[in-house]
């Protein structure tokens, strides 16, 4: 089963590489949280997959849990706060839109990996708060970047805002604040659920 886990995790890595391929040639795409999470998940799964195949040291629980939580948030935001993907504008690889890889397929595979292949009861109750450190840093990065490079893209017309709900000049501080609170709530709720499920499952991996 270690071999199956290793191949599954390396398959996730491949999807992350393909899903973020646009950003490797257009650096301003890295402002999207989706691409940043895709890179993080790819790194963690590469580590976990290699460790599974060679019976090495797995990523620390807090890092694996963070990658799982962030992947879930990517899916939640895509389903609830973003417009549907337009196949005419989103790159496709092997007939699959890269956004579909990162917004749907990768999160689903990451959750299954967490449920089936991870050792459980390793996550501390404080971890969801630890994982909340990143979202404010990301939001600050978006605002500072937009102020410093107001025409840096990747939005339409060179807009530096990666998502419409974070476009501060367009939505205003009130709507921006509401959107930020929704995102933070998604992070906290997702992290809490990940920890609760981790505590509820048997200590050893379900697929072993």
C-alpha cells in the first residue's frame, strides 16, 4: 500500500505542476491564491510521495494538515465566490482546464489522501489557528502589490487584483472586509473540520 500511496501522491504532484504551468511563464499569475496553494500542495505531496516509496520521513503533521486545509479552501472559494471558468480563456492540458485541476481534482485527491493514507491523531487543536497566519499575509501582499504596481495584472486591463471580490477600488472597504471575513471563516472552519476528522479516525492509516 505504500507504493499505491506514493503513486497517488506523485499523481497529485503532476496535476499541480500542470495546473500551475501558466504561472511558470507568466509570473504575475503567482498572485492568485490558487497557484500559490498548488505549488505548496505539489511540494508537500512530492515529499510525501517520495517518502512513501522509499519508506522515508513524511512531512510534519502541521505542514500536511496546512496543505490539506488550503486545498479545501481553494475548492470552497471556487464553488462559492468565483464565476464559472471559461474554457475559451483558461488553458487546457489533455482536454482538462488547468483551473479544474487546481479547483476540483487536486482538492478531492488531497482529501482522499488525507483520509486513506495519512496517519491520524497527529494534529493539535491549535493548528487551525496556526494555519490562519497565512491568509492575512496573503491579503496584505495583494494590497501592497496593487498599491506598488497598480498596472501589474493579471486582471483585465492590467488590474493587479487577482479576484473581483478583492478589488478594493471597485468593491469598497465594506465589501472587501466582508469578503476577507468570509475567507478567514472558510480557513478556520476547514482547519477545524480537518482536525476533528483527524481525531475521529483510527491512528493508523485506513489504507495500509
